[in-house]
C-alpha cells in the first residue's frame, strides 16, 4: 500500500504538474488572445467612434442648416403677419388671399391746385422818333448787329421807365395751366 500510495502520489504530482503547465499555457494563450482581441476591439472602437463622430458632425451641420432655414422662415412669417396679416399666395401667383388686413381709404396727400400766376408791369413807354428810325426798316447802319440794336432799345426803355415811373400800371394775369393755350383767364387790376 505504501508503494501504491507512493505511486499514486507521484502520478498525482505529475498530473498536477502537467495540469499546472497546461493551465499556464492556457493562461498565456488566453492572455495573448485577450491582448489581440482588446487591440482589435480598441481599433474597431476607434473606427466606430470616428465614424459616429463624423456622421454626428454631418447630422449636426444638416440640422443647423435646416434650423437656420426654419428660423429664417419663421422670421419672414412673423414679419408678414405683422405687416399684412394672414397671406396665402397660390404657387402660380395667380390667386392671393389676404386676411386680417386693415382696410382703409387711400388719399392723395399731395392734392393741390396749380395756377400759373405771372406778375408783370405794363409801362407807358414812349419811344423817341430819332431812335426809331433805321432800326424798324431793317436797315443795317454801319455793320451793327440786330442784337446790338435790341440791347440799345432795352437800355433806352430802362432809362425811360426810371424817368417816367409815374405812368406805371400794375396788372396781374392768372393763367390756368389747364387751359388749352395757357391764355389768361382773368385779368386783375385796371389799365
């Protein structure tokens, strides 16, 4: 029995040693595989996180753009309601329905009566006979221009007006712009 016990004890030690060695090999193999799996999982996780992050950025950008469009449309709608009320326009632009519009009369704020009031004075002008000679017949004296002749007459008239200021008469003439020839409609004053 001692021999059997010794034999069983030796075999048990050998089995334990073999199991221990196999356990160590399995642990090492499992540890190596775990490291490989962890590395693979880590790489895949990084790829997934990067892909999800990229897709999230695209989604956020798209949502931001859509949000800006919606906010812009809301602002336009708000302004339309503030100014006009409810407005519905057909796609073709042919039919327009307005509700809530404040109705009122439109007045021409620039109504005015236009009269062409021209004021001028008539003068009792007496031309001298010697000034009148030659210029009225169309004769040209010594190469004088007709324009010079009229200037002399204007100067002479101005001189005679200042000398004969007692003979002045004030006359006003109103011309209606609506008349066909712009003729005076009513003289004011007396001659």
